[in-house]
């Protein structure tokens, strides 16, 4: 209309030459173009997510689509790289932080810089930053470290687990991170597996119960009217979750990480698949594939399970992501025939590839295969649509930057109290005096003892107390790694009377113990496993690591003792059981050692129940609840209870 009126006016007055008319046409066209550019459908939050996905996808070039499928490690993610490759996602590997003891503000600054680079590209698609926040935001200094999943399974408390999910989301958001590679929903059927502590239980139903609680904690509560399988994230105080590792990672032969899970289709669906149904129903944003194989076929190239079962039958509409360098690892040696491995995994249904370093090669190979038709454009479009769907569902386009006000959530007092509650509910009392000396219960312990002995490698070490996936992938010993926290020794000192004398020794001399044995009211022996993750934790014998057995014998043969076992799984304890007066499975409790003292001294009663069968020896493995031949030392679900001490 503007063009028409201006042209008519010019001709009627006779004042416009042909050049003037042409100029008017150019100006009018430019004006129309500017007017049209003011509205871009995919940028309109009022539009349905699917409409936004389709609009954005239709505008994208092939290099931009491949960029969305690319996840690179933080070390590589300079602004130049993000802009050049249109990178869709960045992650922190285990232990990868912007600096030693980085503050929440430092994390936020790093992610803001990356996000600005992404938003400066042609279409302004934000990155999604991911991290393994598997028992709290465990890469971040001063974060609250909660008990690992095996301990949470012992609580049998889904409400608690949901609250932990919510707290973990807040602490991740405190550092500017909107996406976590959690929860692990593996059903660990063999404790020899180094990832077993990441599993809630050997029992499928218990894993389902906790899965259905933690995902709404992380992502927010999904409405009953929400379409099944469509990803859901309830705002900027929640994070996108990732159910992992699909599927059968907890059922490998001899519990070897990444090994072969030999099962019928019926047993795979019966034992290992149900938690994924629950995750999908709860709107989980992504699913990570397992390094392992099913009946000889690598999961990362198993199109039947990824595409036909997960995506089609289960109606999962989020995105599927690889594990770390998993495309490389489907061949032996790794990276052999990488070009072909890319094709196999993408056609199997992989949407986002955790590369994390060789991104130029990955991008070039995918683009070459798309151009020659080896990788179908329909598969690329499906992958990118799923990634964009999650980003829109998260509100990343509207709120791409960290919220500075959330920084105070990192390691907050409220979250530490929650972790303390989780610790005391997770401890399982396996023995309490019966069959030893006078047979009277040992626990709860007296706070008014004159003199006590506290010993063991794990009594005063936060790193050992937290286990793997704490500050670094494998975890590490030491009291300075988490920023804050309370060791079990410190918690005992805080719990007992000020007049109580406490002798502490990591590795006591038997002669010294013998000299003072009549003076000690009791001893607390804290021993267990050293931190590990994945393959490094695979263990074919499951014995208590040294000097644990020696310390138990030195002390418990002379003094009434409580043994607190800090471990990611049941260990062989039968040889020492007659020597021990009371035995507590503490799992990997995290930073809040006060939770251990809370139940040892009777401020709260023991209530935890075994999430796993406790075998007598590894010769019995695999042995799980429901097996026909079932003769464990302590059965699944076992746990003695105590009442809070009456100190009136």
C-alpha cells in the first residue's frame, strides 16, 4: 500500500522522473523487508514448540545442522570455534573446570562468553552446556555432595530423592549450567562393575521408583496432560536431565565396564528397560547410550533398540547423545574406521555426538557423507529437530544466560542439611551386638564416654568419603577437594561430650591399642574403598582394601568396636564379622559426615535397607534378589533398625 500511494502521487503531480520512481520502489521494497524481518516465528515464545522447530530447521544450512549435533569439551570452546562450527553443545568432562577452585561467578562468566559467541551466529541458536552432576554439582568447588545413588536406594525415600534432584538442579544453575548427564538409571546386577554405585539398586522396581522421583526433581513436575515422550523442563531453576546408560550397562558379563550384556530380549525388557519407560513418561530431555553391547552388538550402533524401541515404540521425542568419545570406541582400536563409525551411529539413531576433541574431523566427515548421500538428510533433520525441541522446551532462546542471583545456591546451608538427612537415612545397620560378648546392642553409642578411639583411612578424609565423580572423574583423597564438608571424625567430635577424650589414628599400632584397651569405652573403625569410576573400579574380588582388614583385626579384637564401611558396593566382610560388634554400611555418603554421627549416637534411628544383595564371596556372583539359588550373607532389603536414644 505504501508503494502504491507514493507512485500514484508522483505521477499525478508530474514531479517524478523514471529514476525517482525507481528509487521509491527500492525504498519501499527495503521497508517491506525490514518490516518482515521484525517477526521471526522461531523466536516467538508464544508459538508452539513444534512450529518453532520447523521454522528454524527450514532456515538452517547443512553446516549449522551438523554444528547442532556436535558437543565439544570446554577446553576447545573458544568463541572462534563456536562461531566457525556453529557448535550446538559444550560439556565439562570429569574435573574440567574454568580454574582451580572456580567460584560460581567464574563458571557463569565462562558460560556467558560461550553463549554470546553462539548467539552472534547467523541464526543465534544458543548452546546447551552439560556436566555430570551425578551426586550434586560435583565438579564445582564448594558444591554440596550428596550420597551416591546406591546410598539413595537404601533410603527407600522417593520424596527425599526428588528434593535432592531439585537441589542439584539449583546448584548446577548456580554455576550457569542448564543440563546434567544424570540420572544413571542402570540396574546393577553385578557389584564387580565399577559403575555400580551410580545405580540405585539391583531391583528394577526400586530403580523405577527413584527414577520417577529424581527426574521431576531435576526437570520439574510434568503435567498429566503433557504429551508422552515430549521433553519438559520447568523453567530456569531446573535443568534438562539425561537418563543413562541405555541399555543394559548394569548387566554386563562379570560386571566388566562396557562389556557384553548377554540376555534374551524378554529379560532385557524385563530387567533393564523399565526405568527408561518411567524416564520418558516424566519428560526426560535426553538419553545417553551405553558403551556396552547387547548380545555382541555395540549399543551405539544398535538401531533396533535406539530407533525402533526407544524412539518409535516408547515415543521418546528428546535427543539421544553418545557417551564420551563413544563413536571412536565402537571399533578396536578406537578411532579405526571413524568415517564408517560415524555413519553407523548416526543411522542407528544418535542425535548428538560427545566428540569431545576431534570436532574438525567429525564435522568434515559428516558433511562429506551427507553430500554423497551416505548419511540421509532425513536422519540429520530428525536429529537436529530433537535437539532444538529440547532447547525450546528449556527456554534457552528466551533465557540463554546464567542467572547471577542463583550463585548463592551453590553449597547452601539448606542443601547441606538435606544432604545430612540423606546420609542418615542411607546408612544400613548390618550387625548390632548379637552373638558377640554380652550380646547387647552396641548402638546407639554413648555421647558421654570418657575415652574413645577413632581409627581408619576413611575417618578423616572427605575425598574418600565422597568417592568417584567428586572434583574429578575418578575422585581423589584429601580434605581440600570439596571446599567444605564434615568428615566422620569431625562429626564424632562434634557429637560427643566436650569432656570425652578422642584418640585418633589412621593406622593404629596394635601395641598402643593394647596398652589402652581398658580405657576405651568403644572404638569407631572407618575403612573402605578408595575412589574410582567406571573401568578403574571394576573389581573381581571385592575385598576390603588394605589396610582396612588389618585395622579391623587390631582394634576389634581388643576393644568393643563399630565398623563403618565406606564403599560403593557390598564388600566381602564375612571373615571379620565375628570380630566386629556392630557393622554399618555407609556407602559413599558425600560431604555431610554429621549424618553418620546422627545415627551412631542415636539422635536419629537407623532405617536404611539394603538396595543390593550382600554376598558372602564373589564365588556367588551374580546373585540377585529373586534368584532361585539365593544364599547371601545379608539379603536384599535387610537392615536393622534402632530408635532414637532416650537421653531424658
